C-alpha cells in the first residue's frame, strides 16, 4: 500500500509514523508513505495557499490551484485511477468497513484540509471520496489522515503478527470486543473471571461471545442491527432483555 499525503504541515506526521506498528510496516516495505507539502505547489513569491471567501464571512479558504497542482504533480499519469480522499467534516463517516474497503487499494491520496474550509471545486472536481472521522470539528485533516493510515495499515496482510488479531477486534464483526485479562489472576482482590481460568476452550469461547454481545447491547445497541447473529446469540440477547424487563417491573 502506498499513501500520498498532501498537507500544509508535514511535520505533524513525524512522530506517529515513526513508532510502533506503522514504523514496522514501513520498515518491512508493506507500507510506503510520501508526505507532500501543498505549499510547494503554490505559485508566486509568497506561495499563498488560502484566500478570503467569496460572499464574505470570516476565516480563510484553501485555494484550489495548489491542491489540484499537488494531486496532479504527485499522481502524474496515474491521475484518475487512484482514489483521492479529502478529509472533511462533511464527508461520509469513517468506520471499520470503510477501512477494509480502503485496504484493498494499492494506493491512496489523502488531502488534509485546513482553515475554515477548502474551495468547493476540490470537493467536486478533484476528490473521489470525502471522509470524516467523526461528528466533531478538528483544526485540519492531518489527525484524520493519521487515523486512516493507522486503521488501514493494520489490516494489510503481514503487518500484524497474528492473522487472527484483526478478526477479533472491536467492530470487526460488528460487535464490541469482549473483556481481556492477563496475569495475575488476582490483583488487589479484583479477580479474573473464572470462565477464563477454567482452561475449557468451549466455555471460554461462549463466555467471550456473550460478553461481546452484552457490552454491545449496553453501550452501542444500534450496532446489533447490522451484526451477524446466530440463533444462540439472539437467545442470549432475548435473555438480557427479559432480565432487564424483570428488574424494571420489580424495581
Ligand atoms: N477536518 C476537520 N475535522 C474533521 C473531521 N472530523 N474528519 C475529517 N476531517 C476533518
């Protein structure tokens, strides 16, 4: 996978891309990341990249020319055949499913917006996708780009040691992850659940599944609408619902 990141602040990426999983993925040649400074594609003595909005109002808007020039300069003959993703709060919401779709591509361009916005012609005539990482407004697309690079990189085969690791993640199957414990079995009287200490594989699997279902039901019930559920899962959820119903009517 090759990422081209277009930004006014390439220095922001130095720490996050030089540690841990992404660092190792880069060293192994599984991922390559090229940072491109949009200012290098701006013209004129001052290399201006922003301007005031037509129609007035506060703030500055990123000009279209340097961004078009950067994408076309970076992609050259590949312009038009590589997804060009603009990070913006107006985009579709990023999710594990979107991460999986992106991980199938050999190359991605990520454009980090800044200031109060990006000229609409970039949205319409240059970006092939617009992605938001959540319903809040950040100062720019740099942190969202890092989020996407991280989420996508760990899905690339070979990046994580254990091929089962991403399969069991929260959201991988549309459920939150079950609780995890490691030694010691008793810490300050807080005990690891007996089911996990039993060494009984089928019991552990069942306990984990039920915990994942219970957590999702309590914390993110809307996820259950799209989760793949077996008959046994559904029976357990019905049990939770009737326990709650019982507690409510007796309380
Ligand atoms: N730029 C500013 N806020 C953003 C967000 N939530 N997602 C993606 N890009 C952004």
